[in-house]
C-alpha cells in the first residue's frame, strides 16, 4: 500500500499477553506481561508496538492505552517524535514515568515500525555495524550455588564473551563465594559484571565492591537506590570499578542528571521504560556528548537492533530463556538471532516483531 506523507492515526487497538517464565525470576516474578498495541493509519497501514513489565502495572498500562492514550492519539500525524511530545505533555499528570512511559512506548514503537516503510529498524536509524556482542544474563540471586554454576557453564558453552550475575545476599561471604565460582567456570578472559538491583547502601556497596573486585569486575550495576545520585557519585569516586545505571530511569531529564553529576560510566536505558525509541535516541545523543556508552537494558529482540545503530560500541543483554522469541511470543522469522554470543538482525521490515496468536485466545 502506497504511504501518504500526511497520513494520520485512525485507530489504536490493544491486547495483552502474560507468559510464564521458563526460569522464574523468583517466587514473586513467575511471568512477564506484554501489552501489544496496533496503530492503524487512515491510509490503511498498520504498525505494531508493545509495552512490557515483568511484575507490576500491566493492567494499568492497558487501561491507559485503551482510554486516554487512544483518545489523544486519534487524528495525530504518523510522526513518532511529534506524537511522543504531544502525548507526553498530555499524560504527565499521571506521573513522570512508569505506567505513562510504558504506555507511550507501545505507541512510539508502532509508529517507528511504520516509519521504517519497508526497511529494517537498524537501517532506518543508521546502521553502524552488522553484529553486536551479547552477554549472558540471569535473574539468579535466588539460585543455589549449584544452579548458578550450572548457568555459568551454559553461558560458557554457548560462547558468550561476557556474563552478568546478581549479587546482594545478606551475607557478603556468600556473594564472594558465588562470584568466585562463576569466575572459575567462565575463565579469566570472559567479562564479568555484577548487578545488585539497588540492594545496598553506600557503606555496604563500598565494602562489597572491594571484596568482589579481585574477581575482575567489568562493571557493577545499580549498587544503590536508582534515584540517589549523590551517593552514586560518592561511590564512583571511592571504588575502581565502573558503575552502570539507567534501567530504572524513565526520563531524559533523569539521564541528564546522572551524566551531569558524573554518577556512572555506562547508561542502560530500557527502550520501554523510557517511553520508546524516540526518547531512547534522545538519551543516546545526550550520553554521547558526555562520552558515555549506552548499553540497552533487556529486550534483545528490539534492543539488539538499536545497538546496531548506536554511536559507541555496546553489548546486548540476553537473560536466559527470557527473550520474546524464547517465551513463544513471536512468530517466525524472528527479528534477531543470537549465536556464539553474537547478535544479528534479519532482513525484515520495521522492527520485525510478529506477535504470535495467544494459544488460549485471551
């Protein structure tokens, strides 16, 4: 169908899926929730986007999309940046981030799917590389030592050149034993990152990082509460391990504040939590002015395509058995493939995510 330059949004359709995780992220996170959004233009073209949450707020995101977002989006031009700015202004009363930005991501991804107009997402954004390295990742703090070692062994066998492990046990000696065991399995040449998921305070973070540093840490992720910028600055000055932040930051202003303060060495925007590709690109350009690399958080089916166009080299995170493809959410052909620790994008149009029908018809 021939696109019209003046095409406008004619309809927004929403449905959702809850998919059990093959490897639950703890007793409180047995599944992931995906809110799928289809945007239809008045020239008949359709684009698909999604919101995502592993635990909280899926029903609220869907409700917001089906009401305020849909009503405000109808009749707007099919231009991602224009729509994003208008909807952001409209939705801010509901909060600066979280549910509003997750809902915005669904619309924004659908409009970028349309903007590609037959080309792949990486090529539309400006492809800078044909492949990107992937690091094995696991939500594994609840794993026994034996389960953790087995997971590290699977990563090593699969050819990952970098891996990430959760830390933050009540007893630091247990964290040390677990990281030592992982290092032994993956060998001295594989990059090793740790992720505390905001579990430490400043004193515990300094102590823990000092104890774990001998195992060759490539970075420590979210060591402190994500919005405690001052303490992150102090921690970064006190330790000799790079600090990675951003998965819990929802706005460009939040990333600006991190970068201006000098709170981190790596930023990790989640394309859904920040509100879609439009703000993700703004964060990327902001980080570039500070010389800080962007490493996209989770969602490798889309993040991998974004990483192919990033100005600085990056790695993509692949949580074991948790990509949309691995969860059975997508129909083939998949938009990206991961083999021997390397990601490639296919020859699809748009972002290439073809959501499979719900087998239960929900």
